[in-house]
């Protein structure tokens, strides 16, 4: 489908930009945290109430080591008491790196002459999916540059292929996408293909900073990108992911803006974002960045904890852009999803040698290249339950994180049992013996801790069915 300006039409008031930089800076400049106020705000979040911008500003301004520690401790408590010890795993799959934009930070930018451009053919895509399935993956996010070749119809086509490939017991049960903003009709087309989450990052919410990084192509239009999720909602996609690329502008501003964006979606459509992402800028071939806004590990950890407290019922994604040691640490502050076994060199799941060849087709450098099983093994060592659950999406239970957070017993009834069953499938089909031994120990101890005897018996029965060859069992 061809892009034309009239397909861009702003349908109603809700699609007008809703970020006011002066308002955000006012909160940051005029809110002074005290021990008392920070403690009250953490308590409010732990009492399951969402925070307003003034309260978030108070947390971002808290800079004494003891207050930062209390914020991190609060986020940890929230994560432990509400979400428990599950962590959902997924893999990104880059479909093509052609791009007509020139984002200064990105290896796919049009002016990067070092990049070798490539779009997977259908056959190559099938091979990639088969390799991912051979590793045990069940949830993917497909990623595309912004290019006329990657039309809504093409995106829908790739999503359908991803769902159709089955190898052995392998299948992909949820396909999310990260793609350029579409118009309402385009969103309808990708929705009809059965996407899970549509994810898009605003990169920076500050319009002036945005202009300096995005001078060319359709992405130069800040408002069109900012209102993408409103058009998605208009097209019936209520499962959306937001994010900011940290390192382009002041992190405090971005944190407040992300919360503002979440509040906007909730106020207008009664459903907040499914997930928030907070990628930090990494080195990329052809990158041209002089920002002065790089975020230190300390500030990064703090901002993740603040976001956890600010939007307690939103899923939080931490990707392999970050090194393993930092990921292991930050997970405890409220992360609900991580990618595992990640390769972003195009075509490199099937053709492993591409990673070593470093052909510059990747968008940026990743810093956690552990294979999926190694990550699972290490999560099990920390007594966490790696999960490939896709039940809510497939049963039409939308707003799953909100339900996890607010419906008493939801996690006990659905999330933990489904995490256990999907882990059990992985252990049976893909895990080496040492991981399987650990995994069954973690599963047995999780079942042991359950109070509902009927549920315990039901899970044992489903595990028996899995061992006898049945697949895809869930609540
Ligand atoms: N082309 C689409 C777009 O721009 O929306 C798809 C997104 S891009 C392939 C995925 C995301 O990667 C971008 O939104 C950006 O936040 C992030 N990204 C780009 N360059 C990066 C870098 N050098 N380091 C870390 N993340 C980066
Ligand atoms: Fe293209 Fe997206 Fe990279 Fe920008 S971030 S150059 S739009 S792939």
C-alpha cells in the first residue's frame, strides 16, 4: 500500500499530541523530594494506586543514596508481592533493514553506506522461524526498518508465515511487531493477521530533541509517531507497547513522558499500554551521536525502579542491549519480559556464521549473547520460572497485566500454572539434562507452595499429559 498524506488524517481530538514539555519540566524543576514524601509515594504504589506526574517527578529528583535504595527496595517488593517469580521469554526477529529514515543513532539509517541491505525472502523467513522453534522459542517480535517494501500487507504476510511454520513440537504462539507507525487502515490490516502487541518507541518525547535526531523521511514527523497508538486503538488494536530510547535526551523527562503517554492511553481508551520498553542507545555502525545524555548504569537502574512504581500494572521489557550482569540485577526491580538467545544480524538464527562475519546488517550492538538455554538455566538457578505463556492473548483476555495486578488470585489461577506448563514443555522438548533436572526441581517446589489442592492436582495431571505427548495446555 502506498503512503499518501491524506491517509494520515487526524480523526479526532484524541489523536492530537498530548505531551507538553513545559508541563513536564515544571514538574521536574518544582518538585522537591523529602524522605517523607518519597516514602508516602512508594506506599501509595504498593497500595496498588498509580502515581501522578508530580509524584513521579518527586521520585526522579530523589538523589540521596538512602532514598534511591528505598525506591529500589519498593520496586522489588512490588514485583515480588504482585508478580511473583515468573519471567516471560521472547526473541526478536529482524525481517529487513531497508530504511528511508536517517535516525542518527541507528545502523539502519539511510545514510549508513556500510550497511548491507537485506530483506528475508519467504524461504529464509521460514528457516529463521524453524531455527527459533528448534531452540524452544514460542513468542517473537518481528522488527522492520521503515521502507515502502514493508507495507502493512507485507508485514501481515510475514506475521502469517511466522504463525504457519511448525517444526517438530515447535510453533510460534504469539507474534508481536515493532514497525513504523501506520495509518488506521494499515493497522486494521496487521491486526487481521493476528498480531499480539504492536510496539513502537517514541525515541525521545521532547519535540526539539526529536527534530535533531530525525531530520529525514517520514519519521521526521514527531506528531505522527506520537499518535500512532491512538490510530492503532482506532483500528481495534488495544494491545500496544510504548518506549523511549534512553540516551537521546534527559532521562528524567523521558520517564515522566512515558508515564504521561500511559495515562493518555488509559484515559482515552480505558486500557494502558501492555508493555513499556527502555532501550539505552548502543553503538551502531554509521552512528552519529553527540548527545551528552548517556544514562549511567546507576541512573538506569533507578529509572527502571521508578517506572515499576509509577505504572505498576504495565509489563516491563529489558532487552539484550544490556549486558547479562546488569540484566540479572535489574530483573528484580520489576522486569516481566526479557529476550533470550537473541541475534539481530539479519538471517542469523538459521545461518549462525553470519554473527561471526559481522556483516553490519545489525541495527546496533547487543551485549547479552547468551543462548536461550543458558538464560533459562541461570533463571532457574535464581529460583525464577521462565515462562512462554501466551494464554491470555489466545483466550482474548486482554489487559492481562492489569488483571494480574488488580484481580485477586489471577496470578495463582492463571499465570503461575501457565508458566509452569510452558516451562514443562520446554524441559521435555528442548532442555539438556542438567537444565531439565533444575527445571523440574523449580516446578515441583512451585507446585508444592500452592495452597489450592484442586489446582495442584490439575497441574500434575496436565504435566502427565505433556509427558505423554500432548502439547499447548493452558488455563
Ligand atoms: N524502524 C522502525 C521504527 O523506527 O519505529 C522499527 C524500529 S527499530 C528497527 C527498533 C528500535 O530500536 C527503535 O525504535 C529504536 O528505539 C531502537 N534503536 C535504534 N538504534 C538503536 C541503538 N543504536 N541502540 C539501541 N537501540 C536502538
Ligand atoms: Fe530506520 Fe527505525 Fe533505524 Fe530509524 S530507528 S533508521 S526508522 S530502522
